[in-house]
């Protein structure tokens, strides 16, 4: 038997951080707005509800678990925001302001099927 060379399976979809939930005068940092790539309607958002989100940053001093050079802030998709595929997400620790415009990974688990 020969070993097949297959591409590794990607378990996430890219997303962009748009900012925080806000009104005209107030800003709520505990909820972030994320635009998921390829999601363009409120109906498409239904698949992503409850999925986990990873905001990954580099660390200046390697350490932590297994000497990793990265730090991860985990969050979860809560609900849709509008009708264009933007979602509201809550993270374990609020996202920092410099993360706005940055990238997140929207994991394709846990499954609700």
C-alpha cells in the first residue's frame, strides 16, 4: 500500500473583528462584532451559533503551556447582528481595542447537527 498525500483538514473559517456592540453614545466592550467570511445573510448565521472563536496573539516572552509563543482568547458566537452575516460574540476576556480590524478563527465545532 502507498501512503496518500492529502491536505490537512482545516477546522476553522476566518473572520474579521469589526468593533464592539454599541449604541449612539454607549459602547459595550463585553460583546464584539465579527464578520465571518462567506456568511452574507441572517439564515447563514444559524449554522455558526454556539461555535467557538479563537483570537490568537503572539507573546513577547515564550512561556506558558509547552513553551508556546502564542496566546488564545476563546469566545462563542451568541447571535446575529443585522441581516448581512455579522455576529455578536462574547469572549472569556474582552478583546483589546487594538484587535479591531484583526483576524479571528471561527471553529467549526461544537456541532449542533
